[in-house]
């Protein structure tokens, strides 16, 4: 089967965590024997920002670490879908694409028959619902949403009648346990500061507990304003900037714990969606403690796969337990890793995607016969 994916960037994960899942799905589909093509726009925001901050070496490092993943570029102002979609069986268009491209691909389906899905991995349906109305999904076969709550919003708002929940997962070829041969500190946090969607929570659930317990910690990520850097310095926390994907597993192996802080819209509106970071941390066997979010879909077992703190004081207590009780921390990390391997890898999601594709095409065949 020829599968074509339209995403913001395969190369860059600068403020673009969707690249992690995309890379894993790309590799998993290839392992299954499918032909995969990924299109990303030339001079995309994430890739341009990555090169601006870290130079072209970041791109060459990507190509060295992921030689099997080869992006195809297109000009957003001048593209030929006859060429780009030639012989396509299945096409996925991610929500971080221009509405014109989304519409054009849908309309092209009237000329060439293929199965077409819109893939949503963001909170825009809640936080910017007016923007969703710019996407014309008329000719799409359905939507792949990364959580049941988002699926229900699509159905309720009438964005599309055919919606499947397709959670993100860990790319276990990239995120996996490594030998803990060197210890650099106690707590590591990998996350972007972003648009003040969780500033208060980062202070309450990471900075203040780390400071109170006098733990050695390090932050990685991009878009940290000056006030954020100052807050880290005041708490004795080191800031490491952007961390390449190929360094994440190795970095996790050198710390005793990591923390997950959900953004506002996932915490308050999109219950059951942890985003991809917890999957990746658990895949690397690092003990994980999370700020509150509702695991309404029972993806994990709270208290066994990870700990959940309701407030900063409880986070402090849980961090102390993980720091001082090595057997407990190791048992939790082992359990989490087992859960990931059993249910939440990109190989699992690739198989789910192919099954959804078959379901849609079986339905088309039945309708055609009737």
C-alpha cells in the first residue's frame, strides 16, 4: 500500500512534538512493508526556527540518526497534487497544515480515488474553534483524533460524522531504556515553555518542589522567555535549551525522575489525552510523576505506571519518595515500560491505522454493491 502523509515537519521537532509520533509511524508502516511518503513545506516555521537557533548541523544530525526517514518538500504556493498523490492508497493530512492545502487535497479526491483522513493532535477544537471552521473536510473519509474527548467534539460540532480515536504512542526504536552508567542529577524535565498555558503549574509542580527539596535538576526545551530563565536560575535549576530526539533516552538514563505538566486545555477540557511525553518517558524506564490530568480512557494505571500529584505539596512528597526509595522507583518504571510495550507503541498505532483503512474500504465496497 502507498501511504502519503502531509505534516508540518518530519525533520524538526522544534516546538513540534508531533514529529516524534510521525517518525515512529513512518518507520512502523515501512516495517509492515508499506511505501511511505512524507511531505512537509519548504521553509516551515519549526524547521526554520531550528536552523536559526542551532544551524544546519541539527538537520544533518537528523539525517544521520534517521537515515531511513526521508522527507519530501513542496512549495506551499505552487504544488502539483497530480504528482504528489500519484498512486496513493491512503493519505493523512495533519491539522497543522494550511486550510487551502487541506481543501485542495479533499477536492482532488473527486479526481483520484484514495482513502483520506484528517489527523488532529491539538487542542484547537477547544481553544480556537473558529479556526476549525476554516478546514473543509467535505470529501474526507474521516478524522483521526488523539483522544475520545476530541472525537466527541468533532461529532458534536459537526466537523465530520466519521471519527476514530487514534492515540499517540512511543516510538520505541528511539525512546527505550539505556544503561544508567552515569548520574547527572535528580530531576529532568523536557518541555517547551510555550504560550503561558502552564506557567503557574510549572512553578507549582516542578520549580518549587525541586527548590524545596534541594534537588539537582535540568530543564530542556524551547521558547523560554527571560522571566522563565530567571526563575530557573533562582531555583538552582540548569537550562539546557533544545534537546535533539536522539539524545532523549540517554538523557533520561542519567536522572532519577521526570515530571509531566499537562497544558491547560488537556487538563480542563480534553480529558484522557496525556500528549506524547509520558509515553516516551515510560518507554525509557524513568520514573514519572505527573501534575493532574484525568485518565478517562484508562491508558495507564495511576500508582503503578506513574504517580499523580494533586498539588505542589503532594508533588514534593512524591518526589522525595522516588528519590529515597529506589526499589519502589524501579518497580514503577518497570511496570510503566511493560504497559508501553504491551499497548502503546507506534507499531500498535500503525496496525490500528491499517485496520481503520480496511474498515473504511470494506464499508465503501458494501455501499457500492448495494
